């Protein structure tokens, strides 16, 4: 087991993390769009209101208030409904509780002294956010023999000045009192970002191929390019929240040309994207539609324009009609034709891909540099024949596997190499 998992705690990952601001389920979708645009992730936790203002909650009460996570694809799928397209104002005023999918298991509150290996086990099994109290702090990062281990203060520190050292690292009562209700939220991206700085301690796993590590998930969702884009919303996966857009080849394989995902739609114009999702084919949605190549038009309503403009967020709505363009949703169009190859277009619509032979470290770097939640995997001999997808959970399962012994003892099984506590 890599020492980085044993001698680091969750509190090490909270350095520099801002205090979490709760989005209440009674807020409107308009407020949710603003909150998700200002967040560091393409999804935000949704909470029930406290029963009493100023009440002191215990861990169980706080956990019960958590509703689920709302992401950008959920928002676009909601706005793509016919009743929402007909009445934008009503759709924007819809309570978040009507849209978010309740799933209380996606978040867990943990102590800052929780070992990193324990946090990884939670996230491997479906937890997407860790709620960590910010009141428990210590100076610097935990070291190889941290005074905090497995949630307990070690008693056997008998070096010179140890009592002063421990006292200095323990949180003061005044600090705890003043910040007892302040929390930060750690995501799986935070964990991967931390792990990529510890690749040496994880050797040889990071240099191994994703196929040899079993990190490729072949159970992915897809929609054919000729199908209506709205079909992607009928099969929304939870992890990763992405649907591949593919073309069926003569060899009975699938060639990926794009994707409809939460990470791609994170900073888009949600109303324009919803209109496109409801009216275009999946291929047109991801490949691009030029202004002069489409006869379609939609109200010039933007949610992500700069402050001061006459837009929905600022209380105004422009009713001027405009031709739809993929630029409206942040994609760079190449051609309305589906015959254009992937190499001929650029921009946010291009799917992030890797090879089956790519190393785990390379895939981790790809995901972090592009702020993506996943990477699509293609055949080694082809740039676009789709094999599967690698997401956060797949990476965490891979890095917590022990390498098989080179010369196992006779009669001793080499199965079950995954780390367990």
C-alpha cells in the first residue's frame, strides 16, 4: 500500500478551498445557473433549508439535509422540455427541488483527520463530495508520521517539545467556536489533483496502461449522430454524466465524433443549448451548425452575458430573434454536414480522447488540464473507434490496486489485489 494513502489525511486537501455556500432546494433555476457558473465544478450540492435559523446541527442532521447534486446537463435537459421552451420565464423560476435528482449517498461528511485511503474507498463506491469542517486546522501539511492518524491524536510522541508541538497543531477553542459551522466541499477532482503530485509514491501504477489496470469502463452511454439530440437526455448516466455521440461504421464499430456532457455544457448559454438539444440531431449539436446554414431561429435570451446587459439574470429579456449557431452554446462549428472528420474541427465540442495504451498518469493529466470528468478511450490503431471511457471512480480504483507480486509463493493466489481496510 502506497505510503501516501496511509500518512495523508483529508485535511491536507482542504488547503485553499473556499467555504461552501449552500444552494437551497427552494431557490430558482435562475439562481442555480448563476451558482453553477461561479462554482469550481460543473455540479453543485443542493440542500434543504435548516428547520430553524441559527440552529446548531450535528453530523446526522446535516447529512439528512443534503438532497443531491445538480449539474449543467441536468439543467439543459430540463430547459429542453417543450413546456420550458414555450415559457422561459416560468422555467427560470422553477424551484431547484423540481429538477435535482435526490440522492443522499453522493455526499458524506468526514472528519479532517480521516485517512486519504478511507476517503478514496468512499469515492470509489459512489460518493462524489466530501464535506469537511474547516474549524479543525493544523499548521502545515501532515507529514509521514502525522500527529493525526485514522481520526485520532497519537499519544506516543515523546520527543523534545512534543507537548508544545501537539498543542500548536491542535485547533484552539476560540477558532473552533468561531468557525464551527464552516465547511468546505472536496470533490473527486481535488483528490486526483492531489494524487498527481504524488506519482512517485504510487509507482509503478501511474506508468502502467489503463487497459492493463482494468481502468476502462465499457459500460458507457451513447447516441448515434443521426438521432435526435434530445435522446441523450433519455439515458443520462450518473457517472460520468456524459453521452458519447457516435457514427456506426461498416465494420460494426462506433466512431466517436463528440459528446453531450455536463463538463462540456458547464459554461454554456443554457437556454440556447436547450433549444439546440430539442431541435437538432446529435451530430449537428456537437459538430456545429453555422448561422447561414440553418433556417432555425430562437429568442435572443442569454443567461451568461456580462453584467449590465439586458438579460434574464438582470431581470430583462430580449425578444429579438436570431439564427441559431453552435457558437451560442460555446461550441466552434465546422460544418453542418456529418461527413466532416473529427480532425477538421476545433473547440469545446471536440471529445477528449486517449488510447487503450495510454498511461494512467497521462489520462489523469488530461482530465485535470481540461477540467473534464472523464476521457473517452479509443483503439490504439484508430483515433476515433470508441472502446470505453475512464472516469474519476475508475482512476481511484486503479491507483488503490497493489501490483501483483513478481514471484508469488506456490499455491498462493494473486487475486484480490485491490486494497481493502
